[in-house]
C-alpha cells in the first residue's frame, strides 16, 4: 500500500464567480499583491473573499479595494484590518496600459482569482467591460441549451 499524503491542500484558490457573469473579460494580468504575514496565513486557510473587489489607479500605482481577508484566528493584537486597500505589484508598462483604459471610460479592473504560485500570492486581474441585462440573459440561455444538449447525448448512449 502506498502512503497517503498527510499534507492538507496548500494551494488554495479563491475565485470570483460573479465576475464572468457581470463582465466581458477583455484582457488578463497576473499581479503580485502586497500583504502582511497574518493575511497570507488566512489566505492559505481559504478565508478570503474577492467577490466585490475592484482595482483603482492612484498616482501611478494600482490598488485593490474592497477585498475581504478574515483576521488570522491565532493572531495577536497586530492582526490586519479585513477590508484595507492592498497594493498590486505590476510592471510599469502594464500599470500605464490599465490607467489609460480606465481613463477612457467604460472599463473596470476586476480580480478573477487569487492563488499561490510557489510561496507567493498572485491575483489574476482582468480589464473588463460591464454586461447589460440582455447579455446576461443570453449567457443563461446558452448555458441552459448546453446543459440540455449534454443530457440528450447522455440519454442516447
């Protein structure tokens, strides 16, 4: 018998399920994020939420607002604030490109997922355009049609 892996799932991935429903994704970026020690421990435990988060450009830097990371359970008085703004680490040319797109209007920066790459926390950010209500309805219709088609194929086998 082979030995089982006793190590828990170390590479937690936190997703933003509403992002693909509410936005058309135009371009994706992989960004580092500036965190404190207890924040990394909470993310490793899967205690973070990026559902309502968004990015904003200020003074040539990209900041992530409204992301929630639970305080670390075994922390002390120096625990972090759950909803503080966090700096995103990108190359200068990427920040300039995002800033120009945001200034032009009609677009926003939304986090799609947060994950570990080696020992570093990375955030997949996307430059997005908002969907209208009829676009969301069309996506739901397509999803329902695909589901029914897969049921038909399954039934015929």
